[in-house]
C-alpha cells in the first residue's frame, strides 16, 4: 500500500506478540504483554494485578492513581484489583479479601484452557493459600488467572477457582474484578446497560432500589451494586468519543463506584482531583455468594474492549455496541 511505502522506517512486518517478565517499582515483578498491533498490558505478580492496558495507539485505558503505593501489604490503587474471597466488608476478612495483597506465581503448567482464544500474548498466574491465609479463611483452594490480550487489543481476564479442601467441606466466596477505567471527565460519562435494574446502595446501608430508565450519569459520589445485570455494559466517554464495552460471564452483578471529592481527599493513595478522571465498573458476584464443593471449579470471565463512538443527540450511535455481538 502506498501509505506504507512512505513510512520508510516501518518494519517489513508487525512484531510478533510478546510476554516479558521484568522488575518494576520497588523491585516488584511485572509481566508485560504486547500484541503485534501495538496494544499492551502490565501485570504485577503482587496481587495478580493488571495496572496498565494500552490501545494500539499507546493510549492508557485504565486509571492508576498517581499516588498509588507499590509497597506490600498495601493494595495498588487503580488498574484491576482482584477482590477474593470477599468483596468489600461483606464478611470477617479485611476489605476486599486477600488476593490483591498476595504474591502470585506464574503458572507454567496450567490445565487445558477450554476457550477459543486467538491470543498469543497471555500469562497464567496461580494463587494458593498460605498458612496465614488458612488461619483467617480456613479453606484450601487453587485460583488460576489467565490475563490475555486479543489481536484487536481486547483485554481478557479469566479466573478459575477450585475447592481443593481434603476435609470434604464446601466454601463460599464473593468476588469482583474492581476495574478502574480512565475517563476524560466523569461529568461527561454515561453508562448504558444498567437501566431499570435493582441495585443495593452502599451509601444507604445496602438498601435495595430500582434504577430509572435513563443511562447512568454522574454528579456526586456513587457506590452501587447492580443485580442480575446483562452480560454487556457500555461506558461512553463523550469527550474522548470512546466507548468501553464490558463483557462478562459467570458474574451476575456489577458495581459502579466513584468516591467523589470528599472521599478522594480522605484517601492517602488517591489524588484529591483524580475522581474526575476515573470510574469503576466492576464485574462481580456479590449478592449470591459462589459455593464450591471439594473438587468443584468456578469460572468468571471479563473481556474489555475500547471502541470509537460517535453521537447523535446524546445517544450512542450506532446502538449496535450493546445490541451487537
């Protein structure tokens, strides 16, 4: 193609997908995934935590606080923290459980993956409980996490959690991918796909309400757990003319969170004005905890994509983002 010929420095072919392990902030191990078209993701073994997801133009799609503390046992503020085996304070464990505060290992020999993924840029991680974990949550488990970049730049996280108790006892857990999306201006963002659904309002003692028929917009603090949500949710950023599409499987709930100004100022690892540039939309299983008998496995999958969007009288145009595949 003539346009390619003009780029005299362009390589003759796209670089192949790559997976690299390197040292990062405070000596923490990080895996860098790169796809051939240029998209990338960064995953810290601490927390099994995705901290960066960039488009093939190099644009950062996840929010990471400028004040994030990369020092265990503090969880990293931003990216995609894993909430397991407890979401929030819904139980006896520390806030959001312990998976995001543990060092995961690279799983060199994962069991076969029954997915038709085309991705060649992926990493498999595994978490097993420590003796300390067993004291606070006395259950044996294997948590396998695959983080993959698709050829089109989509980011896919697949969690497989197996009960390996030898005492015959089942266990139950709640779960969330606590995804922080980067947005241009929270007041210019709308979320489609959660209209008319029931939700629990964490700002009102988890009282149950029903959402109105309009897309969600934001003008104050929000902390809601939407129930029985669709498998697809769209986050539309008017200013950036970009839509995030969240696709999920095995995760019936969706948490929507923005701390707004007062709570932002109260968090040491969060900039005072950073609430304007982030929105958490979290694929989750909270209202009905997952219960596994020994030998049983649960799978929860999240796929994130960023697509250009154009607008017509404030509506998503075309509507196919939500109605399409």
